[in-house]
């Protein structure tokens, strides 16, 4: 009765603990992202691993779901209940985890450098380097942000090609924002962004466009604000025009307006493409283009990469075994599974040149476009307090871009000042 | 004539507001059986009756498990509050000892403390005890309330001492006096404390959001909040409504049978607390 | 005497243990945290008065207080007004009184999450039921939750809908405590209904009124699920409530020390507000 109660009170963890009775065998816990595709993927990969390595048993658990992964991990670190390996780490949280000694220094493994340079490439790796010049994370997958557009709506408005610059975007927006019943109530829009002041929503509008406008400049570095303020102003101003003229509605939809065909464009990562393919099939005729850039932009379009990284937590009793398992998850074969099961892009410099993946990209031309964008994908800075910095961005974005109560120049000044306060606070 | 007119007006007015209170619930219930494109319509009946929304909810989230968790937590909390609350209430009402006055003052003092004050420290306690992601983390910090003790005390004072003396002469120990004599005589107080405690626990969201991260240990309102906010409903409006129905129905069913007790409990706890 | 002392203490032990662990210790710990920076993971570091200095300059802190005040200014009068009407109405009828009372009380027992999810849809700007009704009668749509000036009033309106039943039954209980002779005497003197209401009903409901004001105030400062689910505190922080702000600082940004300082100050404000209300309402 008591043990029954104990199981009731602590959930399923009790039962799995008891399964490790075979002595001498190493057991690892691996936390994967909790969405169905990635759970499927993790199950496949772990099964393969356990077959190949009878001496190191890996137990996969989906990350406990809450509002955000970060909240879960913060609680787990505080309670010292972190897993050995986790593959769903947002790079913005790594500075804090590392500072609190929660992570194993990956660059202490002798073969880390060779893996990082052959898989990711050292140039790309730089944005994941911690302030103490070590690596605590390795990027696993990326979701570079691009723009999808509804071809039918564009065609109806007489527009042949998707907009590339702000002026083109705004010009097309004039035609694609309208009242379909001609009663003055606008029911079709150029685009849509979740306007709620949730910090991470700003990755998918402000930050991506900032990276594009600034050619990939950092925002903060070594406790200083180093942002390209010209680019910040332009992005704030661009969205301010979008909301001011109702090209983007100031509302929160209870459904996905792009899928329902009432907005013409949306900024998305490759995961949305597979979602549309499986849920909307041929009903939605869409195209993919880079996100808009300021007029006069030259060269490829930088964007936000929405990376997820792998780490080993310092609570592990088996760092070596964890590292071996991580290398397995980062292998070419595992990456092919990542593509095929979860339709997500591994962070590899040879993504489009390796023969292994060629077949997949032939079958998935949409995802190939994202793969081509991948080298220009960026991540948030490796400085602490990213959440608060993005909250500060969210505040100014709301004031300036969504509700137009301050101008872009003032919003930029305020943002720089507020971020400075946050950085100083951390000294 | 004037009298009937005013009566008609009165009933018209009361009925209009009754519709205002009932309609949102009925709309929620009917919306949970409609496909998405019909949900936002004013009418309660749709020609496209569907169970899709419930399928989605049951398929996506461990809702039965959450129901069970909520039940375990609310029942445990209610039980401990009644058992321990009546013990302390009895000690304050019927036993003459030096600490009684001090303790009563202390109880009244803690009742004035807003929960905002201790929210964060309480969370750190739960972390220290290692009972995050554990239903004990929801039960232990709520296992007693000052209000319940005071309410029991107020009620026990009205019980004649002679009854208690008689029980003692029969050889009852104090615990037996409490649970065999005093508590059975105090049904209104037990019902009031029981209903208020159970409802407070059942409907709480903030504390579970803080303490529980594992979805299999989440309480029903927490799981549904996370379901709606976390995007697992994938913007299926009907599914959000279906989840709300599942959260509301257990309480509403009990309420429809015992509404008199519910209302009485709130009135007496409001007036006394 | 000594024996009863032991029994009293023994019976009170559960509460004493409980209070020491979950009331007294957290109380002291909250003071300790005010002077520390702590992300909940590492060990707390002493930072003196930095949290307090930050709080004094924190625009969002003041904003959250103003938001709560706006909420209360709308919620309390509206609630008292409606609850009084409902109570007087219910008190004057016999047939179906229990039914109406039960219906008006229904939102009180239902989880705030349910109410919030349903009202989120009712308030939807594009296709919500409320705006559909407005456009049906030719009125313009209202940006209930998306306009910075309307969002908090909308939440206050919803909270009124949820809680007015409780205050109705409290007033009703109060009304039933007023002796019928008072009204009979006034009727003989030829007093009108309005006069009787203002001269007899309202003054005699004084204590209930105080209770309603205080309960609503505490309720207003506890606002959490509503903005958490409906608006996330926006637009332009117009619905950022004190508890939501504490929650964000503690569990989104990992500033447990600062969140604790906020909690402390909010608690003091609530206590002061309740004290002042008691004073004012009880002398009136």
C-alpha cells in the first residue's frame, strides 16, 4: 500500500528506477524534446544504440513539458535531477548553466575539436563558444527562419514573385491586405505575428530580421551592447509600418491564419513545412523565400537559426559514456534519421554535399531551400540574461512596432539603455 | 395590477442575467462537440456533431492521470485540514492552557499575511525538501490553514462542556472526544471547511505551475493551462473547450447536487473569515 | 492545569510544526532573499540593497501597481452595484429564488482556468461572440484584450462576472438579517422604495460591504491566471499583475531574490490597503 502510494506520488519515475538491476552496467538518461516526431526519432536512435552497446544502457525520457524547456531545466538543475545527456538545449541558456557549474566542458574531451570542425566547422562553432572560451554545447539541429507565402493569394493580387526588400514587402502588403466582403472590415492581411509580449516570440520577427539587416552582427559582447543600431531602427520601423497600416493585424488569432488562407505570408522554420504537408496536403499552394531585408541589401540573407544544442550535465556519473552516446547521436547515420523521421536539419557543413543525404533532399525540395539557407543561420549571443534581453526587446517592439507609441529611433535608444542596465546588473 | 407588472419585470430582469451567467457555460459545452468552423457561432446547436475534440484531448495529454492527481491532492489536503484543523481548534476552544491565547493571536496574524510574501521562499523550501515534481509538494504546504483552525474553534466553543465531560467520564481519551463527540456534532463546520478547502485545492493553478514540471504529475487545471498555452492544442478551439469542459464538469456536477451547502459554506467562511 | 497544558500542546503540535516550516521559516527566508541575488541553482550571493534599488527604479513594478488599482477601481464598484441589485431582487421573490441564486453563484465554484479560456474566446476581436453581437446591432467591434486601454477593464469585467455571485449571496445573507419591522415602520411613514433602500438597506449592510471591498482587494492583488492565459501581461504591460510579475521574475528570468523583494513590497502594500479600507469603511 505504501509503495503504491509512493508510486502514485512521484509518478512513473519510480518504476523505471528499479529496472537497473544488472550490476556493473552503465546506465544513462537522455532527455529528448517532447514533440511526437522527436520522441519517435529518439526512440529509434536509442534502440539502435542499446543494440550496439550492451554495456551502456540508455534510457530515453521526453523532456517534461511545461511552458518552456528552460523552466524545466532550471528546476532540474536546482534539484540536481538533470539527465546525463539532453539534446533540446536553447543556446541562450547555456551561459547561466555553465556559470552555475551544471554542464560538463565538452572541449575537455580530446576528440571534441575534430568532431566540431568536421561536422559543424570552426567558423560556425564560434557563436556557441562560451565567455570563458570553452565549449559546453554542440549544435545539433537548426531551423533557419524563412518566409513562406500563399501563392494563390499572391496570384489573385497580380503579384508574380515574392517580395525581397522592405519596400517590396510593403508595396505587396497594400494589395494583399483587404476586406473580402467590401464592408470595411479587414479580413485578409499581409502577415501575422503573435503580438503577445512573450520574449521568445521575438526570435521569429525582430531578431531574425535584425540578423538579416545587420549581416549577422552580434547584439551584446563581453558585457557591452554592440548592436548595429541602424539595423535595429530599420527593423523596428519596418514592423511599425506593417502594424500601423494594418498589414499585420493587432490581434491574437485562435487559429493559424496562414493555414486558413487569411494571411499571405508568415516567417517559419522547416518544421512548419512538414506540418503543412502532413495536415494540409495539397490544399495550400505555397512558396518559400528569404525573410525581407532593408532596401539596398546585398548578398545572401542572414537569418535566425533556432538551434538546439546537446549538452552533458555535470550530475552525470559517466561523462565518457555520455560523450560516446552523444557522438553517436551526432553521427551521419543518426542525422539521416533526424532528417527522415523529424524533417529537421542537422547542423552540418556538408549537409548538401554528402551523398548520404542527397536522396532525401531530392525528395524534399522545400527542405532543400532551408538547407541552402542554413549556413547563414545565427544564434543568440553567448552572454547571460538572454531571456531578459529578449524581454526588453519585446517591450520596445510592442511600444514601437505594434502600438506605434514611440518612434523607431527612441525605441532603439531605450532598448540599448535598458539592455545596458541588464548587463550592468549582472556584474 | 401594478404589483404583477413589477413582478414580471423582476423575473424578466433576473432571467436575463441568469442567461448571462449560463450561456458561456452552455456555449463551452456545445462548442466542445462542434468542429472548429462552427465553434464561434452564437447558436448552441451544430449540424456537425463531432467527438474529434475529445479524441484530440485524450490523445494528446494524460488527462485521466491529471484528474487522478487533482483528486489525490485535493482529497489529501481536505483530509489533513479537517483532521489536524479540528485537533488544533479543539485545543484552542475546549482546553484551558497557557499557550492557547498566544497561538490564537498567532493564527490571526498569519491569516493577514498575503501569499505573495512567502511564495518564493516556500518554493525554495519545496526544492530543499526535494519534493518538486512530487504530489507531496502540493499537499504538504497546504496541509493546514489558519482559517480552518479558527473556524473549527468558533464552532467548537458553542458545544456544551457537559457533553465533553460526559465523554471523558466514560473513559474517552482526548482524540476520541474530538473525533467521536465533537466533530460529529459539528457537521456544518466540517462541511464548510471541507468544501472550501477542496475547491481551493482543486482550482489552484499557480502553485502547481511552480512545483510540478512533469506532465504526468500535473493537476487538471495546470495540465489544461499548459495544454492551451503550450500550443499542443494546435489552435484547435474546440479542443481547448473540450479540455475546459473536462475541468469544469466534475465540480459542476457536485455543485448541482449540493449547491445549498456550497453557498452556505462560502457565506459562513466569508462572514467569519 | 499542567496536564491540560500538555494536552493542548500535543493537539496543537501538527499546526506548530506546520507553521514553523511553512510560515515562519519562509517569512524569515524572504527577508534574507531580499539582500541576495539568486537564480535558484547556485548559492545565493549577498548584494546588499541592490534589489531594493532596482525595485525603486523599476517601471514595471509601478506599472503593475497601477494596473491593479485600475482593476480595483472598475471591479469593486461594479461588483457591489450588481451584487446589491441581484441580492435585493432575489430577496423580494420567493418562486425560483434558489434556482437564480444557484445560477448566479455558478461561476464562483468553477476554476478560473475554465472561465479564462471561455472568455478568451468570447472576447476574440475578429470572431468572438461579443463582437459578433455588437456588429449584429450595428455597433463597432471592441478590441477587448488587444487594446492597451481596454485590456484591464475587460479582465475586470470578466472577474466581476466570475465573482459577483459570491457577493450576491453575502449581501443576500445580510439582507435576510435585517428585521422586517424596519421596512414596515418606514412604509407606514410613507417612505419610497429608493429611500428605504438608501436609509435602511445600505447602512445595515455596512459590515458586508467592508467584507466585499476587502475580499475584492485581496482578489485583485492575486490576479494571475487571467493575464497569464489571456494576455501574457500585455498589451504594453497593461495587464501585468503583481503576481504575474513575481512569477516572471522568478521563473522566467531566474531572479528569485528580486522576486522575493517584489513579493515583500506587494505584501506590505496589500496589508496597508486593507488596513486603510477597514479604517475608512468602518468609521463611515
